[in-house]
């Protein structure tokens, strides 16, 4: 006998331009608003929803069926769902995964996250590709159909949300106090131990990681590369970071516009001037770009997915990467000492650069790829190489 899904209450997504998409509630009842974006990854909805880089955004998943793997505490990229809301085509209430502890629907309801299902995500994605990412609002009834007055309320919320440009969200999602991180990546079971996250026996290097919305898997990849990490708040000064005696500095991913993050840009400038090994990912890449005098720009609908081809311009090797950003560094504004290393094969946008006169480099995509492929994960080893070269020198 087929499992029957209970009839869901009414819900709607209303965009700032007035476009309305009707559906059914898949989470908590209520109203939420944010910038509406789409993600083309086929797997990893849990990691996507808990990525702090999605703060202030309504995430549309273009994959046709969501919820199959349920929810568990181990695969979260931060301690809670960071996205403002979720938009899907179909959602199942019945997970089928040995690691699941609850269904996606139950977790959304328990944590107060508004979500909508039974919505034409293909039409929505095509609309966003045409108009660009724009503010929207999801409103979901507690029961029954959605009154017209609620849709008007959602329209008002969408049109009054504002824009992502100028929003400094990094300091709103950062950690309150420094902490140490040593845990490595997930490993399968062996005769000696059960499956789970393991800590490397040796971590000879120490890195200060700035938390602008850092993903847990980034910290695990750093630890697996032989790095003991001290995570610090976004507004920690360069002098405070150096007082911890690090071998290198890491600039994390995060939400919002990089330009208002003047505190982080100043740290990157000083690290480059002091020739401290420096590695930036996503927002950290954009901050490093601003630190060397380049400019950033808001992309039309950004890159959000796990199948983006990126070319290493030095070797012409192509990597399949995970991406999640709505801003980019304008390659035309890079100074002469910034050598381009990677470009997107989707639209030619800048994906990475390194400095010729300092041990500093950055990458726009996500080498930790959670979710996604790990083609570009050797960048963590390259960071360690720079640290070791500085130590040996």
C-alpha cells in the first residue's frame, strides 16, 4: 500500500515584482521574507539549509524531490537552519536513511522555519534567471486554504524587505567568543572503530580562522590537513589574532555584501603586508579582493549549486565545484600583483587569485564542498604548503 501524505495547509510565495506562486505548507505556519535564490544541487539540502551564507535568503531547491534522507545532527553546517525559508517542488514526510533521526518536515516545524512545497520550481527558477534574484516572502497557513488577505500581507513584506547590497551580515552570524577546533572529516567504519568524525593524530600547524559564517566542514577539512584551528569572531583585530601566535590566517565564507565588512578588509590588508600565510574562501575571497584594491559586484542571480565547472587558468584543468555566492570580485579591477588562478566556465567570472609578492590566495567556490564534489579540495593542502614554506624560511 502506498504511503499517503496528509493534506497540507495552503501557502504562497510572493515576489517583490508581484509574481505569485501557490503551493502547500511544508514547515511552520507563518510569514518569512528574504532574497529569493535557487540552488541546483541534487543532494545535501541539510547542509545547504544550515550554511550561514544563506542568511537572509529564501532557498529554492531545483531538484524534484526533497526530504528522502531526513534530518540528523551530524550533517549540519552550523547549529541551526540559517536560511530564511525553503521552497521545493515535492517534499516527502517519510525519510529513508539509516542516519536520519527525524523527517525534514518535522524539523522545519520544530524550529519554526516556513517552507512551501507543491510549487513549480522550474517556472520560478526561469523567472529568477530572467529578473535576477529578488526579495520575496513565503506565507503559510496553520490549516486550510490561504486567505487573500495573507497573500497581500506577503506582498507587502516582499516589497519592503530591501536589497542585499550594503548588508553586513557577517558580524550578525559570527561566533561570540574564540574556540578551538581539532575534529577532522567523516570516515567509514573499520575493524578498530565505528564510523564517524575523527581527529588526526598530528596537527603541527596553528591557524586563526575568522568566522564570517564559517561552515563546519571547512574547519574539518583544515583539521584533516594537519591544522589546529582557533576560530575567532568576525571583528577580531589583526593584532588580537597575531597574539594567538598563528602560522596562518583563514578568512571564511559568510552571508551578505563584503564591501561593508571594513573590519575584515583591514585584517586582510595587514596580513598581506606582514606576509602571514592567508587563505580565503567565498566571502573571504571577496574580502581579500577588496583588501588588494579590487572591487566587488552584485551578480544577477549568483552561483548556487554543486556542479559548477571551474578552470585552473594555469594548467587548463577543469574542476567540478560547489558554489554559493551572490557577489563576485571584478577581475578587471585586480592589481598587477594579483595573478588570476581560476575562472568559472559558466560565465567567466573570477573564481580565484593569488598574490605574487605574499603567501596569500583565495577561491570563490567551496573546496570543502558540503554538499558537492571535492575536486578542488587540494587547496587546503596548498595552504599548508604556504605555512610550511614560511616556517622553513
